């Protein structure tokens, strides 16, 4: 694989933060780290140790994933000299993933970061998508990988937006916009709801209860239909298995 110029911290943040945050939330949903709050020596020690542990696990996983992708040549946006930057972003995402369920201020901060990363990702991917939609254009495995990463960004963006709205309503003692749980359950419910909505499954066990959230969910559904339709159209043209 040819040597490429390292990316800036800002570009890495835009490209990888949402994926790191997705991994962070996944770890919190499958690992019972939060149960150790009751077993720790105190509130302070538990609430420092658990997010650090989640940050380290998130950083390790994202480094292993990118190393594997680089060896397989699935992506051209991995750089060996950027390992520290990538780990730092993943570590912060792991910490944010924990505290987002306890602090409204952290929810707003993460929402801004996620939405910013998603908007910048959309701007970057729009040009790529225009090229893929040209007549007789066949996508490569790398193109599909970028598309999948982009779709994950959208899922995470809507999940955090819904979670943020839910947190705002709870902090102001307003009518709950969703029937999410509390604490870590709210994270799992928001992620689960975003996934089943954007994959057009929609079991109906979680529903929006206010006009604002219904509008956001409607935009989420329209976005997913458009993106899935485009992906199916690109795949049915055929895949170029040669490295570009």
C-alpha cells in the first residue's frame, strides 16, 4: 500500500468520531460495566474507572479494526503515523458514551460533535455519490465500505439527536418524546430505535410521542429509504473487485 500524507486531527475527527461513538455505545450495551457502580467503593471511583475502561476498550477495538482494514487494503484513509490521534478520538468517544446518559450538558456536547461530523461526512460523500451514480459506473469494495461507514454515521446521528431530545424533555419535566428507558437503557433504546427505523423494520415497540419527534422520525425514514435505494441500485450494477 502506497504511503499517503497523514490526515489532520480535524479530518480524523470528522471521519472516525461517529464510528468510535457507535463502538462505545455497543460496548456499553453488551458489557455490564455499569453494574460495577453498585459494587465500587464509591460513586466517584466508579464513575471515573468505568468510562476510562470503556474508552480504552473503544480505542483498542478501533485500532485493531483499522489495522485489519489497512492490511486488507479496504480503505485508503488509514495511516500508521496517526495511531495516537485515532486512539485519542476513540478514547474520548468511549468516555462520552458513558457520561451522555448522566449529564444533559454532555448530551448536548456530543450531539453537536455528532451532527457536525455527520454534516461534514455528507458533504464529503456527496461528491463520491455523484460519481457512483454515473452511467455504467461500477462500485469497488472500497466504495461500498465508505457507503457503509456513511450509513453508520447517519444511524448514530439520528440516535444521538433522539437521545438529546429525550434528555432535554426529561430535564425540563416535559412530556417524554419517546418511551425510552433511563440511564444506559436510554442509550440502548435510542440506538435500537434508530437502527430498526433506518433499516425499515419498525417493530413499533418504541414510538415518537410529540410533533417534533414525529417530524424527525419522518425525516429519518425518508433518509433511510433514499440511502437504501441508492445502495441497492449501485450494488445491482455489479461490483468491481479490482483494487483502485
